[in-house]
C-alpha cells in the first residue's frame, strides 16, 4: 500500500478535522513527522499557500518521497513551477483564470470558471499543458466523482445499489433528486465543464503527459470503491481514449508514477502475479471490465463473487 500522510492544508481551511499549517516551519515539521512514521507520499490540499507548498515539496523530496495535490489557492502553473509531482482531479481544480483570484487564496468557484473558459484547443490550454509536461507533472483523472455533472449521468446500477446500506441508499436517492431538480442553465454549465475536462485530459496525454485514473469515492455517495475503478476506465473510453489506452492509464501508468513499474502494472515474466480475470475482452469492450471472476494478488486467487456476497447491503454501514 502507498500510504499518504494527513493532508497538508492551509490556515483558511473550513475542514476542522484537518491540521491547519501555521507557516513554513510547521509545514516542514509536519512532513518530517509523518515521514518518520513511514508514510510513503503526501497530499497538499486546497488552502495551502505557495510558500508552504514550496517548503512541503522540498521536504518531501528530501525524503525521497512524492507529493500530489488537490489545489485551489495555488494554481496549476504555480504548482508545476514549484516542482509538485502530481495534480488530482484532472483539470477540475485549476483556478488560474478564476475571476477575482488572489494569490494564496481559494476563489469562490474553486476552478469552475477556469475550466469553463479554457478552450482545450486554445492558447491557454496549450501553454498550461506544455508547462505540466515540461515539469514532468502527472495528472490523476477522477471522472467518476464528477460524472453527476454529465448530462447523461446514468447513476449506480441495481447491482451496485445492492451493496449499499439502507442509509447509503437513501443518500443516493437524495442525490439523484438534487440532480433531477437542476435548472437547465445549470445543466448547460456543468455539461460544458465536463466536456472541457475530458478534452483537456486527452490533450494532456497527446502532448506526452502521464495520466492516471482513480474513482475518488468521497461522501457524495455516487462512487463505490472497486466499482468506481471500473467506471473510471469506462469514462476514459467515453472521453475518447481507446480501451487499451484506458487500461494502461488505470494500471501501468500508476505503477510508473510510483516507480514500481518493474514489479507491477503490467503482465510480464518476473513481475508480481497481480491479475484480474474478467469474463470478456476489455481490450475491445471496456464494459467487460465489470465482469470480474477472480482476482490474483501475489499469485493467490480470490473468488470475487464470494467476497462481494459478504458485503451485500453493508457499504456505508459504518
């Protein structure tokens, strides 16, 4: 497991469960404390300042570790110039062109206006992508968590819903009701952002960028761990990637970023026997990725259906 330390968050955070960094010195102390405990990576969060992020990156790299970020107060170009290793949520969290953006402060829209107004084929997008590639900044696509913004959001299947607890099912119903009640003008805005985000990810890869994929199963209730990983690959294909490109993004690219491609991420002699056996051919039909029969971890096979049977109606229970 690649264990990430507690978020590195700035003083303006609304999240009371997070430690709020006091200054650069506190940032360095926090990084070194958690590195001593054995964490293998770090994540900077929305309200970290440029000075704190710079200090965090230097301290993390000094320990031979990597740092990613779900940013807001710091823009993507600023983070790239500081040496961050990865940026979370594709292009959704970039605030560089948000109206009223102030240095080291998260704007009200948290990147929505930048995404809406960034033409994937325009000069701003080309300059941003060139900077990210030049600084070797990877991106993690988390399309499943944003899919509720798509005009054709399909929701969770009945199979997936069967794993939710009663309370989680009610939350899912509430979420669907909120989506159904959106005004047409809001749907249009969200759809444009959705389409721009997907096109920007394609442009990033075409320019030589390293794109990874994850589901981000947050408290929103629309993404379930495991199933969300499958959906991430399906959405990449819907975004214009080939099934094989999507599979690589969801497997080998992550291993490459972690520096573990010699051991995991693809099937080759000498690598760990970490395999997913599916009933179908996802290289031609990406939806076959959902038909998992057996999962091998270090050569030991696990019956997927039997394991899933133990968690029926339990996800969200605790």
